[in-house]
């Protein structure tokens, strides 16, 4: 079993380049099911979730080939298969993005209820509602969703859910509507940069989508989409994680390839904590000197603070001088990191969708487990800031969304490495014996 071993207390300094956004790459890869001809995608992160999506698409008749370190070529060569392989779909939630394209191009789809991070209820009822409005019919067969449809027809669709807009639901309806007959108006559409990127990709392929970046998208269906070359946007969550790492260690780093506008809510939160952030489009720098200041974090749909940044920013609040609060309005059970941080000496009182954090002078190294992707990122940050040695298990979760995270942090001066369980430092073996 692999683990990440961190000896904390070292300031991070230097420059790191931000990889492409996983949450943009996955739906864009799925959208290649809609396209006639080859698609070349640049800045695709080499992640476990990306490889899982590639495997699903291959099973659905798409030729997928890496032609460079982060360059992917996809071409839909066979359009008969409609069953997404269960063993791959169950690994990540993003696999549900194949539903809309399959229904639009093949008139049928069989997709297992998707997996990924376990964060309470993450239903796909809005996906079904949106696609049903365009003419698809659904029935649940055990743990699989079976869909069928003739030619989809444009309609007005409201994608607003109890916790705001749904990113993947918006993506599914957007992709299906691109080839539907007539005009589709998507109200309550997700505004996240990754959904904007999907819409721009579809337009590059010949789709007619207006209102990108607003809550109302207008899609005029076309007969076919053509292949294109496209560059994935930078990953705002990876960028935010690096900024938080600089803050956690009292360091100074520069990010190349970042998009400040997409990071605005994260940057505002960091500035409230006393982190100095400057830069222009494509380049950001962060510098921090302790102590950090306490603040209140409230997550929400874009442009509010991203739920995917809540665990990492919560680590900083554990080190702030004073009392902070966290309110999670997107995934109310996104607190799997709290118990692990308490093992490291954090003072956190959490109940329901809220947490109160009393800052402590320092965290101490411990053996902790990443139960989900962003909790894993947060625990790595905690290890960087902690006194002593921290061992993070559950590395497979981290690999779902961070490409070579330990190598990037090591390039900034962190004492961090990947090891097998039997290679744990002697002090850690004594502590856990």
C-alpha cells in the first residue's frame, strides 16, 4: 500500500506550473462521443480519473491515445455500444457525463450509478429531469440507469436544485442539446469555469451555444459536430491548493498558468487570512507570514467559494490565531478531514454542515487517512505545516485529482516522498505500534 510521507516545517519557495483542470477534461472527453472526426486535447492532466474516463470511452467505441505528455487524441470510430462498463463507472462520479452524449447520438444508454468521493447524497435526479425534458425516457434497473430516446427536441429546462446548480447535470443537458432538434434554453445552469470550458469546446466543434458564463444558456441544435484541437483550462482547485500550501508553511511561491478570475473567491478568503497575493492573468504569487488571521468560510456554487477548496482552507484556519467558522452549503458531509486533523492536534467542533475551528500554535505529525480526494489534499497541507512526520494513506484518492503532487511540492522545497507502507520512518512505526 502506497503512502505519502512528509517531514513538516519547511517553507515552500519557488515556481510551479498549474496542470489542466480535471473537472473540465472529463466532460470534454465525454463530449467526444458527439463528434465526427478526431479531437486533440492539450493540457490534459495525467490522473487516475482521466485514465478511468479513457477506459470508459474505449469501451464505447472511442479510440483514445496519448500522443504527448499531456496531449490526448480521441476519435469516435464505432457508435453501437451503449453500455458503459460498470467496473469503471463506479470509480468516479464524472462518468455520468457519458449519459447525455449516448442518448443524443445512439438513442440509448445504460450507465451504472456513478462512484467517486463519498460525500453524502449526490443524486442524479436533475440529470434525468433535464434529459427527460428533451425527450429521453428512463428506468432504474438495480444499480443501473437505462435511457432511450428518439431524436431529442429542444425545450426550456430548469437545472436548479436544492443546493443550487448542478455542474454535471448542466454538462449532460448541454451536450445532449447540442445535437437536439430546435432550441434549448437551460435555466439555472452551472456557471463554473469548467462548464464554460465545455461550452467553448462544443462551440469549437460547431455547436451554437450562447450565454456562456451566465445562469441561462441558449443552445440551438445542429446536425453534426466536427473534430477540433482544444486546450483545457488550468485547474483552479490545484492552483488554490498550492496557494494554501504557501500559506500553511509561511512560504512564497509563484504559479504559472493560473487564472486569477476563476480563483477570485479563494484569493479573497486567503487575503482575509493575511496572505499576500498578487499577479496578472497567467501568473500568481503568494506570500505568507504567520500568524494567519481567523475568518468565516461559506461554500456555494461559482462564483462563490468552491466546496473543493473548503478542506484545504480549513487547514489554514486550524493554524490561525483565534476562532473561525466553516459552513458547507454544497456537500454538507464534506468533513471527513476533520477527524484526521484532530489527530494532528487541531481544535475543531463540527456538526452537520458547520464547523467551528479554534486555531492552535502548531499541528503535530501523525498517521492519517485520505477518505476522499480533497480531504487528501488538505491532509498533505497539514503535514507540510506540522511539526514532525506525517504519513498520509489513501493515496489512491489523491491520485484521482492531483498529478504528481508530491513531486511538485518537493520542487518547492517540501520534504515529501511516496513510499510503501513497510518503508514508514522508524518514529512513525514506533508511534503506531
